[in-house]
């Protein structure tokens, strides 16, 4: 039987009701579901996602290009094109992993840190800004 490690470091047998951290394993499931929606005509690969999920995509109208010399003021520029489902599925939307991009990490620390017990809308939890223009790279 598989074991789980508690925060205390103690090991216990894994239970059926345990929550597991799946990380990137969910990408395959999400991609298949999204492509089934494309196949059924519910979504398009090239359509602006702002029309589908405005609360999530609405703040992607700006691209984080860095921070001022004092390290406090984010440097932003307008996105030159909308974000599409194809860009999300191919990692060309401009959205970073904050652990791989120092500017994204700084942005999240400054603007997205939650106080203990604080709750925000789900879209706020994914409040990353693109760090390159949508569709311009990966």
C-alpha cells in the first residue's frame, strides 16, 4: 500500500479520501475535454477566450515586461492580440510558471499573496499576467 507523508513528517497508509497533488497530470484531461468542446462546436481554438471566461481572462489585456529600477512598479504593455484556447494548450499564451520567471514571482508576491484565512474569487488565484505577448513564443 502507498504511504502518505504528513506535515509532521510521519508516514501513514494512503486512504481513499486523501487529496493528491496531481500537478501537470491534469493537463491531459483538461486538453481532451477542451478539444471535445471544440469538436462539438462549443469552443474554437482561435476564438478570444475573453468571450468564454471573462473573469479569468479579463486581466490578460496587459503583459508584464519587468519592474522599474526600484523593483516596486510593474512595467506593463498592452497585449497586441487576444488569448486563444490554442495558445493555452500549446503554452504560447504568455502565461508563466512563477517558479521559472522572476518577474512573475515578484508580481505574485506583491499582488497575489493571500493573508492567512483570506478568501478571494477563483479567478484571483490565477491572476498571473502574461510575460510575453500572446502567441509570440513559449
